[in-house]
């Protein structure tokens, strides 16, 4: 007898196949979404390591360049008007004229020592006063303006007046200019030649990797200077990754693209109408920018512990309010979108207290103002000057303090490293 064994197994139905495909697609999409995060984290970790190495190399490169320290230290010790604010009301150089009316001076006030002729507010006309600048942190010169110019090199130290025109050239070609017109004339150097061209600020050096389209450079550095009460010059240095979206033609190199002035391609580019990074080197050179800064009133954020405390603090100690300044000597940021670039967790800036701070939370903003939570936090004295209840004015102790918050400087591109360095005579 022949027995016929029938196959009792059956195939998958169409619905089961579709469900399986859907589950597989969802899984693949989940895996795909993880890759950008992993790549970004790997890149950030790499930047932390390489950024530290680049910072050490850039620091040495700056110190070994005699033009930087020499030119910055040749300042004559006279202040820009944005650095003079006697009574803490953000009005620069507020002095009393003979008839008692407030007048505004323009850079004639010496930075150091005491000035018996300088009076302000409610203080006695006969009481010697500490100079206004002794009590306040000096502002970062993101506009590259150093006051009035003394072009006679035989008359000793001078003040280099760079101003908005050379700042505009910095934006257009990425070159930093330090020497004043007299020096350029003596050296027979064209007036529009950069003292530190953008190609001289690449790290690693161009052509350090042979046979590669990206022939070495990975980062570019920039700095912003300021004077200090100690008579030295301090610089904040930003190191940024070169835009990854720069197009390199076949057979060319990154250095060749950046060196070709006809291309107008820069290591870090920004949109001229928004100030935001283009990420492909096009537009303008993305220079460091400054903005007005002030403490955030605790009452603006009643949910914060400072406001709910039994003895509430007037300001958020870990908060800073940043705004576009009408005076470019205080803030060179022109667009609210630039503040948007600042309002990015992990973004770093340096305030006029000389402290590098990192954004850890965005509290709020309206396009022209942004409130940030930062680390490290501020000290109370950095947010508001001491007040003398007896005469209703700011105390003379203000002159001995480090300063108060009034300005920050940052880059639209998030830096891989930020540090400050100081030059002394």
C-alpha cells in the first residue's frame, strides 16, 4: 500500500509579509537615526582631543610672532570712550562740566592712577577720584578700534586706530591688521596688506599632508585683544574647525582653494545678511563678534530657585542676558540671528571679566535679546556694583573691584577651544 505524505506547512500571507517589512523598516530607520548622533559625538570627542593639541600649538605660534605682542603693546595707554563708565550707568565718560552739566569726553582720560580733576555723580569736587577705568573691566576690541592715533614714531608709544574700515577688510578677506599707517609707509607695505593673513592662521600648516585634497589644515584661529589695568594686553583666542562643506575641485587642494582670492572661499564663512555660518566657506569671513551683556533680573524667571529663596537674589548668578548693542564699540553683532548662533548648548564665549563660559541652557529670548544659563556662574559683585547708601551713589570701592558684566565676545561657529593669553612689556 502506497502512503502519500502531504506537506501540511503553508506560506506567509501577504499581510504577514507587509507587517514584517514594516517592522524591519522601522528598525532600519531607528538604526539610521543613530548614525548621525554617533558621528557627531565622535567628531566632538575628536575635536576635544585635537582642539587641545591645536590650542597648545596656536599659543606657541602667537607667542613666537613678534608682530602680535609688539604691536599690541605699543598702545599709548589712552582709553576708548566705550571703556569709561564712572558711575555704573553704562553712559561712558560721564563727567561734570563747570556749569554742572554732564558732558562726554572722547579718549582724553588716562587709564592708570588717580585723577583729581575727574568728577562724577554725587562726589565732592575736591575729593581725589580713582580714574574711572581702574574700577571696570576693559572691553574686548572686537571692532579693532584703539582710540586716537599718534603716527609720529619718534614720540614714543602710540595708539593704533584701526576702526571699522579695517574691520570691514577683516570680514572681506579674513586678514588681521595690526600696524598703523605710519609703520606701513616706512616699511613700504601696501595699506591693504594683512599683517596676519588667514592662511597664516591655519592649523596644521598647509601642505603638511602630501597627496591629499585636504592637505593638512583642519582648524583656523582668530583673536580679539583688549587692554588691562595692569598695563598689559590680553587676547582671547578662538579655534574653529574649517567648514566641511568647502568644495575642492578634482586635482586641487583645500589650501589652493583658500589661497585663490578670486574664489572668495574662506575657512569659516558666514552669510552677509544674517551673520550665520554658511558651513561651506562662502559669503564673508566669519569674524569674532561682540555683544552687550547684562545680568538677568531674578523676577523675570520666578520659577528659578533664586527668586523663591527666603532672601531672594536680585539676579540669576548663572544667567546672562545678551543683546545687540547700538554702539559698535561695545557690540559688533548686527543681527538677532547671530544671537541665535550664540544660543546653542555647548557654545562658548568670553565676557569682559575675562572668563570663558559655556552655555548649558537657553532660558528665553525674543530675537534681539537672548537669555542664557552658563557655567561657571557669576559672582554677585560681577553683576552689580556696590552701592553707597550714605551718599546715594556707587562706592569708591568700585575702583578696586575687578569689574562688572557688560560685554561678551564669541564666534558664530562653535569653537573647539577658547583660551586667553596675556602679553606684558
